[in-house]
C-alpha cells in the first residue's frame, strides 16, 4: 500500500481515530509535535526523515504512513490540525490535548472507579 499524502490527511486522521480509539488524542498530539520539529522519533508517532527532506509520520506499526513532502506540507499539516481540533474552542493544540486527556481520565474513573 502506498503512503497517505497531504491530500488524504483527513482520511489518515480518521484512520488514527478508528485504530487508536481512546488513545487517539495522544497520536494526534504527537503527530502535531513531530511535524513542527521534524527530528526522527519513535514513540506514539514514528517520524522518519527522508533523503529528499520529506517526512513520514506513522501511528503504529500497521500504519502505512502519512508523507509530507517538504516544509510547506508540514506547515499545512500543522495548520490543518489546529483548524480541525482547536477551532474556536481551544487556543492551542496543547490545550486541546489537555482537555482530551482530562476527558480520558474522567471516562476511566467512571468505567473503573478509583
């Protein structure tokens, strides 16, 4: 399977949400951070820097990966995440991630108690 492209970013984000369920916000947050500072990394998101300057983000071993071809595409990706997740509700991706984490903890407490 070929890599997702920037034109398919919403499909890739939907895949991340479906695949990673209640931890999806962590993958999205790490993708945002990785795209802003494209250093190779391997945590929730694996970022690979390609010889031509492009980067590939992967959300787990079974992800075919999202390829961002250059700095312009990385900037567009970061801006897209801010528009999609922050909207008018959150001033930053950090605050969005913190709100999602609080929701996760609240649901975990409801499900499993203290």
